[in-house]
C-alpha cells in the first residue's frame, strides 16, 4: 500500500511527494523470546511423542487409520485409537519441508513459508459480520466479498482467510461462491475449506481454471491452503483427516492447528496445553507426510485459556502470550514454519478489543510466528468480524511492518548539515534537511488523528472507530479488482453454473 502524504497548501509550496512503502514481504527482525528453558521444550516434545505412542489419538476416518497402520502404527478398530510410534513422527519431520513458496495470483504476492517470514491475515471463520452502519448480522456473500476487497486493499494483509461464513449461500454451493469471490477480487494466496474430498477437488479445479494452471503446474507448488483443526483432546475427525490427505496428495499447504483452551479442551497449565497441542499437530503432520512425503505443511497452534467463571474462551491474555512463545520454541525445535494467532474476546471494538488483539499480536511476533491469523477485525472470540476493527487493527500491523523495514543511518541521515544549520535554541522545522524529507519521512496513519483537541472538536469530535467507518466505505467505493483474464473467469463461472445445476457438492461429516 502506498501511503498518501499530507499536502502543504499555499503559493510556492513544493510539489507533494508520495511516501513509498513495501509491506508485501516481511521478515521478522525481532529475536525470538523464550518462555521455557530448552530442556523443558525438549521434555514437552518427548512427552508429546509419549502421548502419541502410549495413549494414542482417536482417528475417525477409516482410510486415515489404514495409512497409519501401513506405516507401522498400532490401530484398534473398535476404539478407533491410533498409537503412532516415535519413528513414524521422526520420519515425517524429516520429509516435511522447512521452506517452500506459496504461489499467489501475481508474483508480487507470492510468499515464502519458512521460519523468519512474517505473514499477517485478518480474522477468519466468523459466522457474523458487524459494522456501525448495518449492525451485527449473520454473514452473507456480500460481506464475504466486501471483506475480501478490504483484505486485498492492504498490502500488510498477505493471504485471504475464510473471513466470514456466507450463510445466505447453501452449504452444498458455498464453496463455489467463496472460490469465485477470491478469484474475482484478489490476487493473494486463497483459502479452501476442507469439507470433504468432493468440495476440495472442485475448489482445486476452479483455482486451476481461474489461474490458468495445468495439472503439472498446480502440483508443482502450493497455490492455496487450508486449515486443519484437530478436535482436542486427541481426536482427528473425518473432514479434517480427509483435508490433510487431500491437500497432501495435491501438494497444497495444510496449516495444522489444534485449538486448545487451557482448562477446557487442554490441561490448565501452559506447559500441559502446549504438550497436547504439539502431540495433535505432530499426528496430523505425520498423516500428510505418509500420504505424500515432502508435501507442504505448516505447524500451527491456537492455544489460549478460558474464563474459569464462565468457561468462555478468552484471548490476548498473559497465558495466550506465553503459549505463543512456547509454540515458537516447539516450532523451532522441529524446524518447521508455523502459524499462531491473535484475536479478541471483546464484544465490540473498544479498548479491551484493541488491547487484547495487540497483546496477542505481539506474542506472535516475539514468538517468531511465520503466519499470524486473526490479526485484524476478529471479535467475540471468533463469532464476529468487524469492518471498523479490521481498519483500526491494520493501523497497528502497518506500524509493525514499519519496524520491520531497515532504518537508514548513512551520512545524510546522521544529519550533520542540519545540526550545523540550526543554532542552539532554534528548531528544525525549516531546516533544509527537514524540508527535503518532511513529506515522506514518517509513517502516515490510516485512521489515527493527530490534530489537537480544538481542531478535533471543530471537525465533529469523531473517534477512531467512527473514522474507520469512513475508511472502509471509501475503500469499497473506490475498489478496483486486480487484473484478471476475462476468458478464464468466464470459464470459471460456467463451471460453477454447470456444477450448481447438477446439484452442487455436499460437505462430508
């Protein structure tokens, strides 16, 4: 995104310059923070291996159990429990790639999945959308398309998640609408739900049509991704196991993400919850590698705690922060790129929501997360995505991106000439060094207002949340989709029309 400069008015003012920024590929410049000593991380990894080998994991899909059985795992068909030996996990970690590209619709949007990369996504998977003008509502296809457009607009949001569930589209047709929206409105890496082999296969076919990819080109690299959530504690259900296998066979990235809440679906301690999460992630990673050794995979976790008074999930807590740090240590222990998450349990975009999201985001940053999900717009613990909060959270992400860019310190930046020009007790407003740089030197905000209180009151005393409404409305009003091949999009629409007329494709449960 190119920030718009503040323009000086008046006769003789120099032409306005444009501040150039590049947030499209970020590297994390912060040294990773540890929460546990290395020997305790090794102990958690060892305990996770013991969990899988001795206690086992319940795998509901018979075909997945058969994959594990053929690899040497002990399988009990009566209980559906699979006991995975350490040798199987070690072999899977040896074949899982440590670095691989994600191919977007335009080369400038490609990403590299590896430790050190820093990729942000907005909130995902919400059943509701909300904004100040239309209120809170069940998500619609229009909401989904609008939120894709907002995500496309900001370069600091690097991938498209399933922002909101378009509930006005029947579930057997929904994957058509969601894929079409992504192909029409964005050139960033798209998301595909794992809701059964039929829907996944059709989504792959639609992506190939829209992007003009042959079977060989599609299989040669990851052009999309899915998210696989285990059913904590220690269970992998049918659609998720199918998703692991479908994406591995196709050579597309699966982000393996146990969702473990301390005190609810996981032990109440950070170390216990992370041991369970690690075990579940290793089991699903192993399944994918057994199906297709070398298949792109991302280690993931989403571990926080619950409010012990109500049982409700909460985010942006000290425990959430610590769990993220532990996840980073475990990811580095096995050497894989990994996904973490921010988010908020607040019910509206107030100070609580801002604090929780920013605290959660910094936990991901200092943990060294490759991908940070739910970094913008997420409310109510994932029940709602807010248009205004997406804008105000992007402000923070862009400031973080600014911290990731190199800060110049050459002779001109040291500014000895300015120090010579300005006398003691003077000011640098009119110095030549300042005049050369004032239009482009500082970050320009998306929604923040730096006016003094008198000017702010004269402008109507509008707070940041209400200013954000004007921002997202302006983006949607002026939005232009990225260039697309018209013939390919027409072929995609025909494919969707034909499949819809034939009855669509129901999810598998």
